[in-house]
C-alpha cells in the first residue's frame, strides 16, 4: 500500500473528531482526509474522498444506515470501517459487524496508540476487536451454550 493511510472520522462530537484528526496528522504513515458529524456528511465524504479507513461512532450513523456510508457496490469497496461504541452497545456493534464493519474500539477507553494500531490493522485487511467486545462475545457464547445444555437436559 503506497502513501499514508487515509482515514475519515465520523463522530457527532467535534472535540473527539479534532483530537483524532490531530493524532493521525502527528502519526507517520497516516492522514485524516476529513471529518463528518452525521450520516449524510459521512456518505458524501466517502464518495468524494475514497478513504482507506472510516472510524464511525455507532451513535452518529445508525447501523441500519451503515451501507449508506459504505455502499459495497461502489468503485471504492476497499474502505474499511472501525466502529466506536461505549460499553452497553455490544448488540449494536455486533450488528455493525453483520453489516460489514471490520473493527471495534471502546470510545473513551481506547488509548491513542490503540486507535492508530487498529487503523493500521484494518488497513492491512485484519479485523480488530476491543478486549471488552471479545470478552462480551465469549460470555454470550457461553451463556447460549449453557441455555442449550439446559434445554437438552429438559428434553431428555
């Protein structure tokens, strides 16, 4: 991949957008190509700027509209999405993965270096999962397994 990783920041929090843009501008091999405060701005900027990575707050773009921001049938389907969410939004994040997101970070808990590394990883084609989300998924799987075992025991 030639050139810096081009990232679009989508968040309704102006302070977060500015801080993340400054972080990327100060990081070798990265550039913030734009920032959007809502779904409409994000969709327009993705079409105009063709970013490599889009960092999206799950409160800013409704997940049922994620494909309006990242339409997979466009000439730039290689843009990767990292979702930002807070604890308690796990089901939203899971739905975001179903709709094509490539990563998740916990907003307000992720350190700057974690944001940078997540952007690099998804740009390389890897998936990124916050430790919190990974733990939640494992807990959900264990809970579902326990429910299945209990149903099986009752069915005997």
